[in-house]
C-alpha cells in the first residue's frame, strides 16, 4: 500500500502531540500542570447548551442547507455589520465545521499546484500544512520580537514572486498574541491591493483582547481590500465551543460559491443542532466577553510578573490578545523540543515547543487554565530553571 504524496507531506499536529503525552502522564497519576491548551478552560454557556438540547428534542437533526441555516447566516451577517463594519449579505456567508474547516476550504479553492502563500512567522501550525495539502508552497515571512512580531510591510516585497497568491493574517494571533492596529492593517491592505494578493484574515480570537484593545477587520478598510479578503471567524474561542465545531467565512460571491461547492461534496452542512445553538450564542451580551477578557488579562499579568523575575533565562512579548504567551528560551541554550520535553518530564509542566510555529527558540504557554494552576506551574518552572541552568 502506498499513501498519496499529499498525505505523506503533512506533519502531525505538534500541539496535539504534547497534549497527548501530558494526558498520558496524568492517566498514570502524575500531577501535571498543563499549559498546552488551545481552547478556553471555561464551560460553554448554559443558554447555548440548552438550545442544542431543545433542537435535538424537537427533531432538528436532519440535513440543513450546505452553507448553513438562514437564521444563523442572517445573524452572522448582522454581527459583521455592527461589530466589524463589514457589509456582507447572508448569502455571502458559508458556515463550516469550525474555522479550521473554513480555512481549509478557502485554501483548497484558491490555489493551484505551486502557488505560493505568504505566512508570517510565528504562525498557527495548521496554515503551512493546509497550503501543502492544496499543492501550494508556504512562504514564511520573518518577523522580529522587537517589532512585536508584526510583518514589516516594506520587507514583504522581497517574498513576492509571480506565483504569490495569498497572505494569511491572524490578529489577534496564536501563538504570540499580536494584534494589528488600523495603521498596520492599512499598510498590509495597500500591499495586497497593489500586488493583487488575496488576504485570508483569521479573526478567531477577535473577542479575546486586553487593555481595551479593539481589533479591526482588514476588509473594513476600503472596498478594494474587501474584494480581496476572505474573513474567517467562529464560535470555538469566543464562546468556549471548541468541541462543537462551528466556524464561518465571508468573501466575494465567486469565492463563496466555490467554497460552497467544495463543501457540498465533502462535509455538507455543519451539524444541524449546533447551528441552532450558535444562533443563541449571539444573544450573549458584552458583559460576558468583558468578564472573560478580565479573567484572561489577570492571568496574563500574573505570568508576566513571574517571567520578569526570570529575566536571566526567559523573555517574552506581552500579548495584546488571545490566551497564549510566546516565551523566548534562547538563553537556556536548549531547542524548543528539548526544553518542552525536559520541563514535562522533570518538572511536570506541559508547554508547546515553538518549532512547529516556526520558532525553535520559543515555547508557547497557554493561560487558558486556572490562576491556581498557573501559580503552581510557574513555581515549578522557576525552581526547575534555576536548578538546571
Ligand atoms: C483555534 C484556532 C482556529 C480554529 O478554530 P476552530 O473554529 O475550532 O476550528 C483557527 N485559527 C487559529 C489561529 C486558532 O488558534
């Protein structure tokens, strides 16, 4: 038996690998503090759960239209208008099985063999693999910690070739919590428009921002960039609904119809009763998000204090959004896998190595866990690093 070239080229998700190793140790009875989580530690809000139960009991368990039910698409269209200044009719929305699925679909319909996709480093681990699965070539755009890991637009043109088709933007970002402001986005938009490059804007962490930061959707800047942008969002991170699998994209009609066709012949519609539950998610008010952001911010600030006490070993860039802190470990002289493996085995703390995000001298620490665990974990990290360094 021989697997396809496509399948052979894809790497397994490294974030899931470490989580699996940590879970194994927990099963063996070890008291592991896990900073690997890529999902909120909060429970899905009760109103959303109840709506799903109601939908199941009322028999809403059959196929729906491929791109989603009308009431959900209407609400998404309304949300984008009021919150993101994006004017798209419900017919321009495709609801999929998670934002990851939306991203996969978009990349599948936009690139041909050999097409190049610009991916800023550090990147979410799935972007390059999705590009490879579509036959494309990921082109990594280097960024600097001193520049808050933001793209230097002046340096972008050096990556351009005749095959450049897409730029992937993720703000607030996983793994470093960078949030692009309006000025940054204007420069990126100009670059895309000038070079006719499609921008995939992954806005999944939009609701998780600190110090009152207000994320801007790049497609809202002007009509020219709107025509070139596919905006992706979903319910996983904002509503603690990771396991429900629901996300969406909006774009120009041509792209939307291609994504819809692809979905027709792959997954069809996302789960019917999950869509009903998501309708209810839109009833949650600002205080729900304010509360979540306040909790994450308190944790971030605590971690920063602890890291400031370990300056001889570790440095970081303060995240403005999402729930991760990307920590530079170069002073330890260890690569990211060795660091993470030893920290897990010797100090029972699980973090994610930076290499799969494109940065081998970093680790990713998730603060989607309780303050109590964060304190315990950082006590252990401090003791371990002082002992071994
Ligand atoms: C979690 C995550 C996603 C995927 O979210 P789902 O809706 O659960 O598929 C997409 N992009 C980034 C950067 C993420 O961290």
